[in-house]
């Protein structure tokens, strides 16, 4: 029996289903041996599937609709056990429930401190274990209002996880439309749906980043259709979920009208109205985050030795802006690379790089130039080992060998791609000289 590309994909999907199901069963021991082994296997198989997509650019330019449908069904199957598993006792989603709850009770999440004894009666069993209880919320207004809206339907961690999974599902449909309009194969939706981080950090832990990723993809799709007002509004709402995509502003220059940009800015401003404190826009614990929170940050840690953290944050944003400006002039008008690389460049210099931050990049990874980022979504998996180290009393920091493996893989992939690009450019020149 000939092992066709489609059959290989079926095999990879089956392995992913088994590996991620095992991973979900060990979700309570995040970073433990069974969790790490199964998730690492899933990451390797995912990369093999991506390789199959790139190999298929010749005789097998696209895979059949049946392959795509079965692939999406498999992804739904391995997401389900993660959805049914409880998140970690101090995962961010506990803070989401708290923030939504206190808003509905008339409190400002940017001002109240969860550990305040006077607020003890406001807690529920799901909020008592939230992380960093000695500081108010750091999340932007768009995220806060999302928490309030979902908890108004039903106040529970599970309801929030369902909402996040629904957002992830909507991304699938929007992405299929984007792929169809751009002439790319529909199978590239599996590059998003099969990524292991989607299962662990959306269906498993439940992170607000997937909401921002959906809004950003909607903005991208609206730009492609030249729905400029929708594109501007969706981008503004994405920034109101988390500030990371702000570095993409240069990509909107002359692609949206000034009145669209002004409308988007006004809408974002209105989101903060419910949280105003004596006429001032509160930032919660954002300043504490910049000064004190550190995780998986080799570049930031190096630069922080010679500059203040606020300055290094500014540099990270500047690098993202410059990357966007460069890609704005070089990349095709509707290139997904232009959305992926500026955010990735800023994250590389960020003080905190958790695995779920890469969720913002997943809908835009489908070209050869984004292979280093695709590899990053897998090479970041070893950082989960820190969760296990914490349970045995070790410091909350990523060991040097893990960061070397993580970022070394990205750097190696980037170097190989650049080397091949140089060779492709040089070969025609050499051929022309030889003919002369």
C-alpha cells in the first residue's frame, strides 16, 4: 500500500490524538514526565505535519476536503478532554472569574486587591487560589469587559473555557475564508488547529489571548476585503484585549482611513469609561508587571543589566514597530508574515514569554518565512517543566539549558532559511556569469 501524503496526514492526526489525550489525562501534573513526554511527541508530530504541507507544494498542491474535515474532527476530539479537565489551581482563568465577578458586584478590578481581608466575602472556591492576589488586575479594558460578559451568563471557570474554545472554533471558519480568498490550500487551517498550544492553553488552561487572536484575524480578513472600518475596529478591540498587537499599527497606514482610525480609538477609549478613577484611566498592576514579572526572557534579562526595565519595554515595542514598517514595504499587501513577525519580534524581547502568548501568532503561520515561529511554538514546550520544578520547591525560573534549546532552535531555523535564500539568489547570478 502506497503511503500517500494524505495517508501520512491521517497517521499524524491519529498520533496527535493519542499523544494529546494522554497529555490531557496528566494535565494536573503539568511539567511532569508523562505530560512532557506526550506533549513533546505531539509537538514533533505537528512539525512533521507542517513539513508535509510544505512538501505538498508540488504535485500535491492541496489536500482534499475530506482530509481537512477529518483533520478538524480529530482536533475537536483531542480538545474535548482538555476542556473537561480542571485548569491549574492558580492559572490565570481564576483571575478572569474574579475580575468578572467583582465588576458585576460594583467594584473596579483595577483598584481592588484580591488578598484584601475586607474583600474575603467576595471570593468563591474558584477565585480563592488566583495567582498574585496582592496586586489588582493588569488586563486591558476589552479583556475585563469580556470577563464580565461571560461570567454574567454563568460564573464559572468552565463557562470561560467554553467561550475561549468557541473563539478558537470561529478562528477556524474565518481562516478557511482567508485561505480560500488568497488561493491557499484549505489544509493550512490544520497548521493552526493541530498546534499543541491550542489544546493546552485554550481548552486546557483557558487564556484570553485566543480572543485577541480572533479579533486580529478578523481585522486581517477585513483588510483583505477592504472593509476598512471593520478592520480598524477589530484591530482596536484586539489591542484592548492585550497590548501586544499595537506594534502592527504601521501595517494599517494608508490601508484604513483616518476617520476609521479615529472611530477605533474612540471605541477603545469608551471601553475604559466604566473603569475611570477620578477622571484617570487606571492601569491596575501593569506597572508591577513591567518591573517585577519575569519568565523565559533571555533577551530582556540581558538588556535589563544596562537599562531600566521601562526602557527595555520601549525597545521591544520599537523593534516590533520597525519590523512592521520593514515588512509593510517589502511583503505583499495581504501577507500573513507581516502580522506574525512584528509580534514575534516584540515577544523575543519581552520580560515575560509564556507559551500562551504565542497563541496570537498561530492564525498567521503558513509560509516558509514563518517556519522559525512555527518551530518556536514547539520549542517553547520544555518551559512547562518549570511548573513541575515549582512543585518540588525550585524557583519560578526557566533553566538556562531550556532557553538555549528553545531560542537556539529558532535561531538555527532562521539561519538555515536565510542561508537557503542567499543560495537561491546567488545561483541564478552564477548561472548567468557562466553563460556569459
